[in-house]
C-alpha cells in the first residue's frame, strides 16, 4: 500500500555538468517541469502532486542560475545549449530513458529545444505561454531593434547591471507587481519599456492580489532571489544572439515529438496581432502539434492561475502518448 505522494528535494548530478536542485514527487514515467523568468521550481507546486497521483515521476528543477541550483558567473554559460543540456542531462541522471518535457515562459523555449535537439530522448513536449518560433534570418536583437527600436524589454535586459538593480531594489514589490499586476501597456499590447522608465513600469501595482497568488508565495520568491539575485537569470536573455549563432545547424529543422501548446487568452506574450498570426504557421514547424489550448480569463502565469485546467490538459496529453 502506497501513501499520499509528497514533494521532496535533492541535488542531482546532471550529465549536463551542473548539479541541479530538484523538487520531485511520485514514480513512473518521467515528466520534467521547467520554470520561467524570474521563478523557481515553486511555479510547479500545483502540478507536482497532481502528476504524481496520476502515476508519473514529476520533477521540477531550479534551472541554471536560479534558486538552490545557482550557476557560473560567465554570461556565455547560459546559452540555449547549456539550458537544454541541463534538462536533457536529468533524464539519465534520474534513471530514465526518455521524458516528457514541459516548460513555461523561458522554460518553454528550453523544452522546445530539447525536443528539437534530442527527439530520441523526448517522447512529448508541452509549452505554456511561449510557442516555438522558427529560427530567424537575423540575430534576435537586430530584428527587435529594426522592428521596435530600443524599447523592447528584452533589449532593456541586455544592459549589464540595469535590470538587476531595478528588480532587486524591493523584492516583495517586484514580485507583487510582476505576478499580480495588470498591464500598463498601450493599445499595441507590445512589451515596450517606457521612456525614462524600467521593466516594472509596464505593469500596474495591484491594489489586492489575485486569488491564485498569496503573500506567502511572494515571500517565498523574494527569499529565493535575496540569496541568488537576478544577474544569472538575466544572462538567459543576454544569450539571444549567441543562441541564434549556435543553432544555425538546425535552421528550418522541425520539432518532431508529439506536442501541446497551452496559452492564456490574456497573456501579453500572445496578445498582439503578430503573435497570434504566427500561430497559424506552427504545424509546419511542429507537425505533431496535438492541440493549442486557450484558457479563458488567464494571463501569463498559466499553471499557477489555472492549476486544475493545466493539470487536466497535461494528464490527458500524457495518457495519449
């Protein structure tokens, strides 16, 4: 007779070369849950036990540069090959032959790349909030500047020391606004930093927290980033052009494993017309895309805002494989 699954923690020596702190629950086929920016394993707290109870070994690492994993100081050590290598390295380290890889926000591009680079190891892939995009013809920062000038938040993040100073000034206020705030963007819905402002000025400070977010949740994240800081997580963004260079061999390559995309209807990531139009091209890039699931009245923090719906969608997708 087995007891109720519990979330436990340990450090795993990934074959990617970096010891990774993981939170895990359950036993069975492996499901990796990759968080986004600026988060931690804690973003998957509602999924770990649900997946364990459904018969899976659910594992959520603190990814490279985050939380109790930490990481090197060098910017170039945060390329997409390092990030995907960490995730893929967990599969044999955890005694599995293959895994389903699920990612939210920045974790989604990592998940998509694990499926692109090693389809032999990835038996299914799920992205939340961020669709897969084909490799462009120009470096990303060049393309962003050409289209939008210097105001895009990813370009703001390129400046060493600037964003980390803003985000680290008052950690509780940062996470309150970032997770609980509403959009302060104009009609274009484009994530542009206002003149003379910062990243957080794209969001309004909430009068009250949404039902899915508690003061305890904010305190947990604030404590994590008090210890670890923002520089290493921001280094993920500072590798955008390096990632473009490194992935040249996979230009026009397709993501072959079965896939699912889960999006919030109010998520700023996919709220502008160009982003939504690009979704129509996904079958050419992901030929076995099983579904694009739109969650109503849902913003960017998909699996935290709608845990029941996300859990049901993940378990149904896993059962279909």
